[in-house]
C-alpha cells in the first residue's frame, strides 16, 4: 500500500470519529476545555490505532487457510464497510441528536464511543493482512489521523454545527469502497 492509500484509508476510517467529535463539540457550545477535547481525541486515536492491529493478528493466525482468496476477503470487507457507512449516512435515523448528546467525558461512555467508532478499523486490519501489508506504519498513521480529525471535529462542531455529519460518512464510505475495488482490480490484472 502506498503512503497516499494509507492516508486515504486513515481518513476514511476516521469519519465516524469525526462525526461523533462534531456532535461532542456542538453540545459543548464552545465551552469544552482543551484538556477534555484532547482526552476524547486521544481515546479515539488510540482505539483506531489498536483495532487494525487486532484485526491483522486475527487474520494472520488464519492466513494459511485463506491465502487463495484473501484478495476477495479484503475486497468484500472494504465494500461492506463502505456500503454500510453510506447506507447509515443516507437512510438511518439521525443518531446524532446534538441537542441531547452528552459529551463523552465519563470513562464508560468514552470507552463505548471509542470502540463504536473504531470497529471499521478492525475489519481494515483484516484487509491489510490479506494484502500482505505491514500493519505497524498504517496503524500509527490511522491513529494519528484519527486524533487530528477528532480534535478538529470537536472544534469544528463547537463553531459551526452538525450540518456535515452524514456527508463525511458518505465520503468515508466511498473511499473505503474505492480502496476495495482497487485491491480486487490489481489482483485480477496480475
């Protein structure tokens, strides 16, 4: 995977965290202290960094059984994740009721949101294992990008509002689907 592809993957995977961060920023009404914004962003970034590693390890343990069709698994996972992100953004009821959203500063809530926003990264780790890509560098990039995107989402939400939440998920889902398509096309052409 090239650096540009890793960056696109990181940006796509960070879209859920970005949307939640915007909602957190909106409810803060410009009063969220920087320390609290950093705690939320660091938590999202750490989970986004660790989940691909977990997915990668799980896939590597079973790799000899799936080697013949690994590219199809990577393709299917990325297409599924991307499609679901787009579907949820377009058709799900608005989960981000910002007026009632509680900024996740309690540890239990923050933990649950961190897991929920990083589930896609687990599947991405499985995909990376199937493409024989090293996991450490992409995971670090995914974590750092998610941290930066989450922090900016909190600040953006506090200033602008929640207009763009579902739109960024559509873009993120489209990027994941594009990466999956590129994997399968590359495999079929070789």
